């Protein structure tokens, strides 16, 4: 899935390919996303030059499945996703003003780039590996939280029954464990 730099003109070139189901599913599993592929990925992108930079505007469509976070029922979702990415030649700095440098010391939780830099990356050599671009965009497209229904009742904490099918009859009153001994006190 490579595009030669020389094939990209000011007018642009089109990249329209499918990512096979097995490659997409393998990537999801390898990354530990909790998602599985339900269909191949269809990528449609336009690449064009802007000076030494390459701009990629595209969209992808695919299907994924994962368990509902509340009731564990498998949910299938279609992911339409649009993206724009600017690639700079290797070693070229990002656009002026996008670096965050306020003089404070960084701690290990701080990010290494600003939000303005998130739409920039680098390319090196004579071609662009579109699999790396598509892979990154697929990971960004995955929903953060999957629910079968926004009103999903989830599972009973006592017996594990799916509460979407009705009440299971368990007493689901949650007692603060620090106060549990107070329930043993009998007042006459």
C-alpha cells in the first residue's frame, strides 16, 4: 500500500483501496483494542502536494464489533471516518507556532506535541506507506465506549443476569462496607 512521492502532483492523485479483513482484524487484536473486524476497510483518499508537504484528505468505512460495556452483548458498528493529515519531509520542523514550549519542566505524563501538531507527521524516502496512515486513522476512529443501547441496564451485580430482559429479583441495594456492621445492631 505504497504511493510513490513522484506520482503525487499539485493536482493530486487518488488512493482507493481496500484493507483485507484479516489484516484489519489482526491489527485490532495486536493493539489490544477489544474490537474485532466485521468487514474489510474501504479507504478513499486524495493526496496532493503543497510545496514540499503532502496533504492527505480521505475517508474510510468499515465495520467492527465489540461487547457492550454494560451487558456484554456483542454490538456491531459501522465506522465512517474522515481525516486530513499533512506530511512533512523527514527532518523538517512543524509549522511555526505549533510547538509548546512554556519553559516549564515536563513530567512523564505530558504529551510530546501540541494539539495543533496532531495533524502533522513526517515522510522519508521515495514513497509513503499508506498502511501506516490508514492504521493510525483506524485506531483514531474506534469508539471509546461501546453500548448496545444508551438505556442499557447492564448485568446484575449479584447473579449476573442481563437486566435488559427484566428484573432478576435480586436485592441490589449497595451497602457501604464501612457501615455494614451497623445493620447488625438491634434496637428494642
